[in-house]
């Protein structure tokens, strides 16, 4: 049932605030807001163990159940809260918020003129019809799916630890090496352009342009691209090639300046956008080492502090500032030794990430089957998932 607790904003108080991430990914913890710095006259108190969604972003699946240990938190009145009836398990609904069925239902309930004017009103949310099993079945589904979630969390933690370890290896191997400006080691920085494109990825026989999300630290994601409209031409110099070292010149503050190398076997027909640049190193700078050097804390600090912009969602860094990035420069043999050691550790992290992706697919299929009764709850238990014996090959 709808159960909103509104509080009057006191100019002399601080209010820890939260938002809701899309696709059922939980809460977004924001910084505290001073009462005298907000235009809101009232805020909604976000309590532990309640269902909350963003009226504006519900169509993107911005819904979750708050954790039981949530500290005092607040949000704007765009975040209604709901308490649960006695015959429902909050943990079951937390899992339900991660399903495509819930996201589709919210999208259908969203009303408005488009963009930020779309909203899901609480009355419309409460009118959503979904098949909810009896409480004992809810609790058993929670037990089964939580076993998979525990494995995913453990693998995520392992991957994060390995990624941190890889950079610790780099810092240790590069201690006391001479520092130079990146620009002195580059032959060129090349860019593309951003034409009109579809929102969907390109098909196998279609050309595409990279989105900024195609480049993350150490990782190139060709699927993060948009299909070019028919008849659109792009300069040949913007064509993505195997071995390219790419950097994002525009992204969120944490991701601006991310660098990755394009692997062998990348599909043909992808082009650089104007927000993605190609770094062309001189022969005395190993391309793999360049990726490692640009992920070091000193380089990241330089790039993020150099980024400019007025939006927290998109900052820019200029080519001049990229050229000024400090990087260590051992001799070429040492560069290759360092990059080989770092990439070896990161390969193990990538393997853990791949297993996470596989387990997420298993989870989605398992949950869908349990909800639509095509998978019997007893067979899921006997399959070893409750005992924690499931794995990516299940």
C-alpha cells in the first residue's frame, strides 16, 4: 500500500539523499543536502524495507526495495514509497524489481508527453497486475535466487580485487621510472564525427558509430554502437581498426579519459564518434603499455581534474590536456614486460566478469521459469542452487 512519510524541510538541517538506479539495480546514494540549499519545501523519508520507485524514471525500471539496514535517507516527492502486506515477502519483491516483466509493466504505466514529463503515478502503479505466488513459494524463490546472487556478488568482488591488484602490480613495476608528457610519445591524435544514427546497434551488414560507452578502462565494447542511417558516409580515417588505442574525450567524471585497445577480430564497419579519439603512439611507446599507463592513478587524476563541463553526466577533456598527461616511460622491453604482467592479471578478472555475465543469464532464465511455473521450485533446489553448487555452466 502507498505509505509516504513527508517531512518539512528545515533550513538548518542536513538531509542524506538517495535516488533509484534503473533496471532494478538498487539505490543511488547521493551526498547530503542542506535544507537551505534546496528549493523543496518537503522531502519524502525513505525508510528501510519499503518499495520505492522514481515517478520520472520508472519507465527505465527505476524501482527497488530498500535494504533493511538503510540509514536515515530522504528523496524528493518524485519517489513514492509503499509498505508490504503481511502475505508478501519484501525480498521477493526486491527480486521482482530486477525482472523484465516488471520493467515492461512500468513502461506501459508511464504517462505523459515524453522525456522527463513522463511519470508513473502511484495509483497507476498499484493497478499493475502481476502473478504473485503464495508466501511460502515467494520465500523459496528468494532462497533459490539468492544463492545465485551470492555467487554473482562473490565473483564481482573477485574481479574487482584482481583489477585493483593489476594496477598495484603496475605501480610497483614502474616505481622511479622517468615521467614524460604523453604528447611527446604520440605521433597523432585522431577523431571521428557524430552523424545522425539509430538508437539500435548495427546489424551484421550495417555500419555503426561508437557510443561513449564503447570504451571503458582496458575494455572495448563493440556492441556499444549505433547503426548509421542509410546513405550516411563517414571518413575512412574514422574507421576503427584492430590494435587501435582509443580514449573517451567526453563521459561521466569517473569515465572520461578511459583508454582501451581494440582487439584482433573486431567486426568491420565501426567508426569513431567525435567523443572518441584514437591515440597513435610513436614506435618507442608500446600500445599495450600506453593503455596501462593511462590507467595509473597519476594519469587518471590529471584527466579527471582537467575535465570541464556543467553536467555531472558528461564532462569533456581537451586534446591539449590529454597530451599533457604524465606517464612513466621505461625502455621498450620494460614497457612490454609491465604490460604483459598487468594484462595477465586482468585476463583473470575478465574471466570472472565473463562468469558473472553467464550467471546473470542463468539467473534471468531461472527466475523467469520460477515465476511462470515452467521450472518447478523443487527441481531448482535439487539442482544445487540452494546449496550454492550452481555455476556458470548450470
